[in-house]
């Protein structure tokens, strides 16, 4: 086991002097830290802050979250993306409410058994809320540790994962593991940047192998990214006589499983006809295309052609529900859905 005592102490001193004042750093409530950690996965700090505050105001405890309907939870997540996170958080809160009397368990194995709580989230809650010496490795921590160790294995490989979690576990041993873990993340976010790391102002500079080797910029080894896949879709905005639009639960990958316009893969007028069985709306061919938009997701670039149908009748599908445009804000909807509705001439 390497001796990290000296760099650890320097990093903690740096953190105490430089840590940003973030809302989730003012609490030791395991539930609140859990919420913040789930939101911070794949989302920037600045974006998360207002969502976190609204979410905690509406769902102040695991019990409150467990008791809330899923649509309400998703509505508070609307715009953050990766809605699976919200659904799992909701499930996790229900497990905490029913199995642990509403208290997030202190024991690591019980935390790990909660829906949606993996090694990272369990370690974040354990170290930050309970001050237990549990490691965490996110993108920022991985970059810092890979550089400190001058790790050769490309990120994401099994060798790299093993080495990084092992190192993080060693760093977590000692006083204030929660602060230490946050300090590693903070250093990665603000000093040990992906490009042009600021080694001159880094508290770990003397202990960093990549810097000593003059390789800070070229490490860690990052495997090449796959280019996003182009996907064509047609979407249907069908309004009923009362001006409400028919929505259905959208696909997880495209709409985060949130309420959305019925859509199908394809790019031609014929593809709209394919929507008929899904939507069970009559008068398919009378629909007209109102435009097309591009939308970029992490792994896909979507081109969506939007068709509008007024006074749609003959709805026989239980999967569809008519929603007044003024109510849409209260349902969880993906950014893509809001863009499609704007193009269709409803919503914003
Ligand atoms: S010395 Fe440079 S490369 Fe090493 S941890 Fe600090 S900022 Fe990152």
C-alpha cells in the first residue's frame, strides 16, 4: 500500500481553502447527498444547483419522495436528462421507506442493495454523509489518480478500473474521507483539467508521476469515442377537438421514458402510416408535415420530421392520453418533446 499521508494532507488543506460553497456541501443528510450525487452524474454543477434546491424543497426526505407519484418526480427532473436516474432514485427512496424506516442505511452492503445505488453512489453517501473510508471514482477522480499514478491502462478497461478503485480506496483511508473524496473531485473539476491541467497551482504537484514525466497533458489514455449514430424519426402531434395533444410514454433511449409525442423510426410519409397501429388514431394520411428538426443526444443525432393532425378522432389506444398544452409543464417531458411541440405549433 502506497503512503499517501503527505499528499492527502496537502489536498485537504487545499480543499479547505478553495472548496466552492455548494448547497449539498452544507448538509450531512444522507438522503440529500444521495439526491445530489445522482443529479451530478452526467450533469454539470451549475445546472444541478437549481434542480437540487427545487427537488429537496418538494421532496425533503426519502419518505416524501417515496410517497410522491412518479410523474411528479419526473416533472421535477424535467430538463436534467437521463430520466432513468430519477426513476431509480424514486425506487431507491421507496426501498428506504419500506425497508429502512425512511433512513438511508449506514452499512455499505445495505446501501449497495438499494435500486440505482452502485459502487460510486454508495461510496459518495458513505464517505460524505457517514464519514466512512469508502472510495469513489468518477470522471474527475479517475483523471487525477491516473495522472498521479501515471497509469498506462486506457480509462474504462478492467486494468484501469481496478487500479483506480484500489488507489481511491487507499486515499480514502485516514481522517475526513468525505472531504478527501470531494477534494479529489474538486481538484479534477478545477485544477487537474482534461486539457491544460494547472500543475503549477496543484497541491499534488510534488507527488504526481505524470507531471514528473512531463506527461500530464497526454494522460490518462482515453479510448477513442464512437461517433454518434444518425437516426431518422417521424413524430405525430395529434390535437383533439379541445386542443389537447395526445401523448404516450416515449422510448427510454430517445425520450427518457417520459411523456412524449408518438414517434417511429423512418423518414418518409409512409413511416407516419406506421404510427397508426401504435396510436390507433384515425385519418393517418391526412396529416401534414410541418417541419424537421435536429436533436443531438449523447450517442445519437436525431433528425425528426413532425406531422400535425388537428381534430384527431378515433383514439382506441390505452397508451395515449390527451394533455392540455398548459398542463404539459407539470408532466415530465424531455427537451426533445418540448422542441417538437414548439415546431408543431403548441407548447414552447
Ligand atoms: S500535478 Fe498536474 S497532472 Fe498532476 S494532479 Fe496536479 S494538476 Fe493533475
